[in-house]
C-alpha cells in the first residue's frame, strides 16, 4: 500500500511558488510515491511539471481541473493529462452558481459528456460538505452526482474529512463506490469543537477500517491533503506520512 500514497499539492500551494522542481524533490525525499496535481502556480509550464515528475520518479495520482477549464479547454487538458502519464481527471469544486438543483443536473450531464468524449480517461468528482446541503431525487446532491449505475460515468473521489464534516460516517458512505473510486482523499479532523484539519492519525477519523475497505474495493491511490496546516505544510505532510506508515504496519499484521 505504501507505493499508493500521494501528496496532494494543494497542501503545498504556497511552497510551489518558490519552484516546482525543489518542492517535488523534497516530497520524493520525504517518501511520497506520487503527487496529485493541483494548485500549480499561475503560468506554470506543463513540460517543467512533467520533467520534475520524471527527475524525481514521482507518479501522477490524477489531476484536479476546474469545471470552467474542462468546459473551455478540454483538448489542452487531455494533452496535459497525457503528458503527466495519468488518466484521472477530477472536478474538484463547484462555484456557487452551480450549487442548486439545476446546477447539479447540468454538472452531472456535462461530466458524463466529457467521459464519453474522452475515452481512455476517467472522470471523477471530489466532494466538500456543501453537496450534503441540497437534496435531489431523495438523496444528497453528492450521491446524485456519483450514483453508482452503469449509465453514470462519473467516478468518486471521496474526501473523508468533508464527508464527516457533512454529518455522515466516512466508512459507511464509501460502501456504494466499490470499484468506482480510483482515488480517495485522506485527511483528519481535530477532536475539538473546531472540527478543522489535522494530520493523519492525530484526529477523530478512524483510518484502519477505511484503508481495509479501500484495499478490497479497487482504490489505486491515497491522496493525502491538509487544506490548512498549523505550521510548515511540509512538516504536516511528513507527520501524516509517518503516521500512515505506522498504521500500515498495524494493518498488515
């Protein structure tokens, strides 16, 4: 499982401003097998990103692409995704104007159309907590978007923190998405009343049963993300990775 741990670059978005190559080098030296591409600096050169991946022997655990860019620049997106040697394209967020019944219906149709237009690629949706605030056809808008039926080509990229933030149990929520979730987002939640972001293994989420389910259910990458860190994001990523390795030892017994 260790070779499936990927650092989600949103965690180090500020560090990336000092250079893609040095940050990728540090992440590799820390022990990450892959990165999930996100929050790259404005005007970044895809060729430089690809070179940094190759230089550091880092795999690509998918890429987050905004719905606006998917709509306006799909050909370029597909070229870039191929350059990074991944097939996973993830819609990571929805603007306010799409967070209603009509908006979610449009998003579901649109992402399915992309999946049909781009054979050989996988289209996933990454959740936050706001998708639990709207109900469509008797279920949350997230469950509506990710409906696990053959006609729906949208795969899941469940973020366990946001599921818990939305009032659901992460392990229970994952169950319908066996073999429909190539990438999962792992982050922990503080045990205090803030319920904010924490390093893996220091908070309220029990990861052992989640990892056990994932290994049996087709998950290919574990993307570790911490939206806000108490100090240096690199230190937070290091702690999360170390705790995951400790958890892995217990998991393998």
